[in-house]
C-alpha cells in the first residue's frame, strides 16, 4: 500500500506542477507571436540536423 500511496502522490504532484508551469507559460507565450516561436524552433532543429550530419562524416 505504501508504494501505491507514493506513486499516487508523485502523480498528483507532477500534474500540479504541470498545471502551474502551463499557466505561467501561457501568460508569457501570449506576449510572443506563435509563428516566431515555431519558426525559431524549425531553424534550430534544422541547424542541429546539419551539425549532426557533418559531424558524422
């Protein structure tokens, strides 16, 4: 029963942290246009793939 209580408590705590982080993140993401965030992520992933490709060669 102790394992169940510990696992359930960990799940509740992690969900509470996710809700708080999502709430805070949502406030800051409203300030930045979503297209700028997705564009920067797309460029970052592309650069990472290029670096890994040439590093393996």
